[in-house]
């Protein structure tokens, strides 16, 4: 991507888009009886990763940013779990699951690094204070 496009330029956001596409592809290929269960859940979880990254990016105070990034990390784990369930039920194969595991690990490492950066910057600390933060 050329230029600074905010959260869109974050590598873990771009990788999360790849995971979203894989999740939607899997959901589209699930049997009809999974339409309102696993299919819906994997779509919502994978979408939640991206939405929470972008919402966290748009927040000013670092503690708000971190809260949304932590939610994104939880949704990332949930998405992996949905793929594990799908593999156990025979809806995807080992190769797909291993690809998702590797991508999840990469996203999580980059997301954790970004969280460390956000913590170190403590944007908004002076304006809003830190009366609830223990150092």
C-alpha cells in the first residue's frame, strides 16, 4: 500500500483480511445445517478482528486503544477455534488448518508488538491522567 492509510497499512490488519477471506470461504462451503451456527460464528469472529483493530486505532487514549486490540486478539483465537472445529467435523483439511494456525501466529505476534508500542507511547496520559493505571 502506498502512503499512510492508517490502520489499513498495518501488516496485521492486512493479514487479518486474508484470514477473513479464508473464513468466509469456509463458511460458504459449510453444509446448510451449519448456516446459523458455525458458519455465522466464523464470519462474526473473523470480522470482529478487523473491526476492533480499526476501532482501537481510532481511539485517542492508549488504554482505550489497548482494550479494542485485546478484543481483536480474542476474536483471532475464536476464529482459529472455529477452524479447529471445522477440521474436526471434516469441513476443512489439515493443510487449511495449518495455514490458519501460521497466519494466526503471525497476526498475534504483530498485534502484540503493536500493543507494546501503544503501551510505551501512553498517548492521552497527560490529557486524561492515569488514576486507574498501576505502573
